[in-house]
């Protein structure tokens, strides 16, 4: 998509990330709810130095979405798109970047969780991109997994 750039996040992006997170249509959490879960601007700065993969999607000069991946947990921890930019390939580009990066970090299987409500659009999005629901639910969240496509049961090299 013309005008779409995915780049590594910087400390100065924290405001845009929190603005996007507070505007989402599904899985919405207020600033105080995020803080209760340890998701603060201070924590974000630490994540940048702790080896998390954090990306910003820039579309025509505006922050359109973000993704956070944690290689030590083999997980895509967050992926959110600003509602003003939905349906323009932002989520798919962020997902591809995070998946590729996690696999490059040596993760054979990666996971994510999303709200268990079957009306949640994330289910169709992740399934369309090859993620498989494990059916495991915990605390209102359902788990999805994806295996590294370059790995094979018959690859003994």
C-alpha cells in the first residue's frame, strides 16, 4: 500500500501508541485500566530496551497502528489499528512484520490471545492470516497459535 511504512517504535512514539490504544473499537481499555495491568508510559520505555519488538505503522504521516511482540514468550502481545485507518492493510502489515520478526528470533511456534467474544472481528482477521485457535480460554481471552512456515517435520538440517 502506497504511503504505508512500518518502522521500529521510538520513545517519542509512546503518546501515539497510547492514543491508538484508547481509541480502538474492540478490546477497549481506559488509561486507568491499562495502568492497573502495568501498561504505562514508563513500562513502554522499559520494553524498548528489554528486547521487545515494537512497531508503528505510519500511513501518510499519521500513526495508524502498532504491534508489540515478546520473543522470550514467543508471543504477539498487542496489535491495534486506529479506527480511522481500519480496512487499509495496516493490521495485516503489522502482523506480517511481527510474525516474521518472532520467527527470525528463533521462535518455532508463536501465540497470541484475543477477546473470547465470537463477535470480536480479531478472530476472522487472525484466522484469515493462518492463525489457529487452540480453543483454550482464560480470563475471557482465547489463544491462537501459528507455526513457523519455514519449519517442516521433515527438515533435519
